[in-house]
C-alpha cells in the first residue's frame, strides 16, 4: 500500500500546483462580487469539482463537467479582461487622436496670441511680467503635449489579432491546467489495489499439493496399504 501511495505522489504535486494556479485568479474574480466570502465561493466550487471527479459514478462525473466549466470561467475572465480593456483603450485613443491634436493646436495659437499681447503691453506699461511667465509656462506645456500626440500617432498600435492571440494562448494554458487537475484527481483518488494475505499463504499449499500429485502420477502402481492384524492387534479368527 505504501508503494502505491508513493507512486501517486507526483500526481498529487501536480494536482496541488494546478489548484493553486487556478485559484490565484479565481479568488480575485469572485471577490469582485463578494468581498467578504468571495474566496469561499471559489474554493467550494473547486472542491466540489474535485470531489465529483473523484467519485466513480457517471452521474457525479456528469455534474463535475459543469462544476469544472464554472471553476474555469473565473480565471479565464481574469486573464482576458485586462487584454480586452487595453485593446478598447487603444482603439479609443486612436479614434480621438485627431480631435486632441486639433484642441491643443488651438490652445497653442491662443497662448501665442496672448503672449504677444502681453509683451506688447509690457513695453508701455509695467506689471505684465507675471502674466508673461504664466503664459510662457502654459505654452511650453501645450507644445510638449502636442509633441507627445505626434509620437503617439507615429507609434503603431497593436493589431486586433495580437490581442486575440494573447487571449487564446492564456486560455489554452488554463484549459491544459484544468485537464491536468481532472486527470490527477482521478489518479490520486483511485481505489487502491487489494492485497490479500490469504492469496499469499495459499500459494505454498497449492505448490505442495501439486508436488504430491506429481509423485502419485509418477508411481501409478502404488496402492494404499491395508492395516495388518499384527499392527491392529486383532485376532484373525475373530475378524
């Protein structure tokens, strides 16, 4: 029995590792909807799936399929959501880029006009130095923003297929890990092979019986010896 348990140790290690990887994402998902007991939701669903797969019953195994899909949906969502959010953000930024460039260009033109007016007024009257400094700082900031927009425009945005490829890769990895959890569950909780001591002790007896039979087969003329009168102590006449 100990040997059988030791053979299942690698499967147990893989089972625990797969559970930890899946629960790392699943607990975060369920905690978004129930901050207090979200971790319990995640663990109960995973534990139910493992218990149902460990059972040797077609009904429980059928229910285990749905429990496994439910347990797998949480980490799949947690990994796909950031990728989709980034993709939507990039699309939105690309669609609003011309409007932002136009707004900053108009702001720069207005600041340049105001700064020219301040400089002209400062030649005849004092007290314009503070306004001139403020306008210069605002103008420098607006020009830096416009340069950043030009850089953003020149930078190529990731294609849609790249985002979907990333989601597909992560999804396949999670599916493989979930299949590993199911298979190792079946291995770890499989019934142990029965070891009967009666079978072991019956073997020498069977060998002895086979030996005696071979002796009788090799001497077919041997007969059972009848007890004699001397050995029994009985009178032949009385017999």
